[in-house]
């Protein structure tokens, strides 16, 4: 099973944080990363789960139009910037299909750090529009697979 972790695209300032829309550049970032994921041929999310913040919703909508996940997309709690990634880590291990998560910094960084063992190739915070892929192996071990940046 694969988990695709995506940080929302670049967002406009000057709005209430929950209502910040993607900028034109942010929409392009997400479209380009999604197109690159399709081109490499190994990104097949069955569902997209996203934060309820507008920039994450808009990011998820672009991703849904590209990947057309069987189970659609849903806003869920637990994906806000300061939520506890360890809670989600346990839930991910119980899923039976690949999922794409759309969230924010510092949550996405914390989630990657909680999933991967020390010494994994992933390091550093996510840029806007970045997509990382990890795989759950037998025995409950997560392994980093790839990264796409705008």
C-alpha cells in the first residue's frame, strides 16, 4: 500500500487562514506535480483525504481531476498544520488501499518523520506543491519511494 503525501500549492495572503485560496502559481504547481506523477506511472491513489482549509481543498480538487480516485475525496479531521501526526500514523497502517493526503507544514514533515526509520533518504520540510510517496511493507515498516517537486 502506498501513501502519497502532498503539501498544498502556493496560497494567496491577505485572507483568514482557513480561507486562503491557491494562487495561480499554486494551481500550476499542483497541476505540474500531478502530471509528472502520471507520467512516471506509479501514482494510483484510491482516495484523496484533505484538510478542510481552502488551499488544501483546492489542491485536492486538482488532484482528483487528474487521478480520479475510485473512492473520491473527503475532508477529514487530523490533517491541520498543528495536528498530531502520530495519531494518523496508526490509522494509516490499518488502511487497505492507497491514499493521497493533502495537508500543510509542519504536519506533512512530522508525518514523514513519524513514518520513516532514521536514516531514510527523505529529509527537510516540504515545499509548496511537493508530493512524497511512502510504501507500507510487510511487517509494518514504511519505506520512502520517491519525491516530486514543482
